[in-house]
């Protein structure tokens, strides 16, 4: 059994990297979601509901960790425009600890009140936004995507006004569990101020706590190599999951390569390169098909910040490695979702290209495809049989021939349809909460998603 192992590593950086803040005092703290599966990995599953609410709704310090919350300072490119006025505006670092594997973990909040970086914002989170973040993180975890995990959601009893929701709407405080909340934008800030000492200190901190087996002769080179590996992996995992994050700004990408901070996310109903999640992404900068490009562009911005303390020749090799690493992880991730073994690189790559072409041309549901072809052989009696027999799948039929693996044995694969998370389903799960405070459909969906995850791992 994992015991809570508190940490305070962030204090190594010094107070120029954060501001001590006071959390909001909410009228109510109604526990709506506690992720005991994630809590068990950091020794907190044994908290009773009152203790849980005290720590994650009233933000009482966890013993041995931070004495007070810290709002982290950072800059970032937002839709490729540099913004030096960022920072934790409605969240903070609540605590640090070690997980069951010994990794340094951050417990960060969302909707916990105003900070010096709130600007005109109220520092709050809507309950619907919290529900959407639960659903995003649970589905991505089930599909094997590197993601933060929603640890807790507590309704706050506040009524919030929002332009994109029927208002007033209910408020919530969310706590997420991440390997790190240090962002690319955390490095951009000292680089902006030309503070080489601070940038060196942050780089050393990141290498010490997050970078394992990465190439490079200097801390900056090793850090960038690690970041390229994480970003290329995340890009590939997004594509195979059919996921669109929506806002891949440099302040939303962390140094450990985990996806986090879910706003206008969507799962794509078809393999459509132009599909976007954010209504304000007018030019499709972060569309489904452009996510690998976006994440590659972001690591270039990280490299640009690190140029203050490292010459370009040290940083160029990992940057040039991004495309090859992306293609390699994409292949591994696709074969894993199919549930088949790798062969030789050329043959596997042919299969990947055939899958991409078939899905793009047929415009069928990627979820349906992965479900029907689990184990590398077609499911009998699928409603998509006619599509699989058509011209769009001709190259795929050739590429998959002889690649069948073991038949999946989890009961999930005998269901009539795959477990999905399309926007209409998300809205349908929110509707009974808004109308009659009925949480049963949401909890049932979480259970179904976790069952999918079990099947994927089986």
C-alpha cells in the first residue's frame, strides 16, 4: 500500500518563479468526484470525505508538503502570438508528493480563486467545465494517452456568469494530478527577461526531477531531447485517439509531455484533418491534422528560450529528430490500438499509411474502425461491413492480411458498439446534472470508460 510521501521540490527554484496566494473561500463544498484510483498511487485514497473536502475544497495544506499554495509564473505563445502577461490565473500548485513509482507529482488546481495573474478573470471554474475535464482525462487515460488525471471535483455553491454557457451557472474547484506543471512557457519567461541564471536554475530543476534517459552533453540539450520525445509521443497519441485538444499554446504544454488543461476539446467523429475543437480557432491552427505540426512548433519555441544558455549546435539534434520520433510512436500506438504485434518497420509503416488513408477517404468513425478490427481481424456482422469492402479500404485489406493476432478476450469486445466520447454524448451527460442534479449517467459513463481502459490493456 502506497503511503503519502510529501515533497516541496518547487521551493528549490526560489520565489521569482511563483507567488504565494490565498485560496478562495467557497460558500459550499459539495464533493462530486473523487478519483480513488489515482489517489491510491499517491497514498491519499484513505482520506475520508471530510478530509478530502478539507484538502481539495478548502485547500488545507497536505502534511509535509507546501505550506501555502503557489501561483506559478510563466509566459507563452497563444495561437503563436507571444504573451508576457500570463501565469496561474485561476489555479495554483497545491502540493507536491511522490507517487508509487517514486516520481515527483504536482497537485494543481483549477477554479480555486484569483491570483496576481488573474487579470480581469474571476479565478473560477464552471461545474460543466469540471465535468468536461473529468470526461476528457478519463477517456484519454483509457486510450493510453499521456494525460493529467482529474483527482477531485467539488461544487462550490457559487453562481458564475459566462458568455459561453447559460448563466448564472454553477461553480466548481478541480484538482488535477500531473507529473509536472512546469510548462514550456515557464522557460520562456526567464528567457524573455534575459535572466540566464534563473533559466539555468529551472533547467537544472527539470533535468533533476523529470529527465531520465535523454541524450545530450549539457542539461539544456538533455532537457530538449526529453521534451522532443514527449511532444512527439503526445502528438502521435492524440492522432490515434482521434483527440483534438483545441488550445496547444506553449503555456499549455508541460515539460513532461503530458496533455493537460482541457477547455474546448473534442474527439473527432471522422479522420478529418480540418476538424477543430475551439470555436475561436478560425484558421484551424490546432485542427486535428495539424496537431503534430503545432507540437513541433512548440518545441522550437522551447529551444529558442534555451538558446540563452546553450548554443544552437547543442539543441539542433533533438529538434531534427522530431519527425522520426513522431512516426515511430505513431506506428507503435496504431499497432497497440489494433492489438497486433510489430513486424518490420517498412511493413508496419505501410499498414499505418493504409489506415490513415482508409479512414480519411471513407470518413467513417475511427472508434468504430478500431473496435471492429481489434486483433487485426474484422469483427463479424459490423454495421460498417459495406465500407470495409469498398475501395477506400482496399489498401488496408491488403496490408492487414496475415497480421491477425490473438482474439481479444475481454467482454468489452463483445459489445454491440464501441465506447465513445463525442460532443453530443458529453452534452447529454451534462443535461441531467443541470436539470435535476442527476449524476448517475456521468458516473455510469466513467465506469464504462474505465472498462474500455481495462479492455485496451488486456
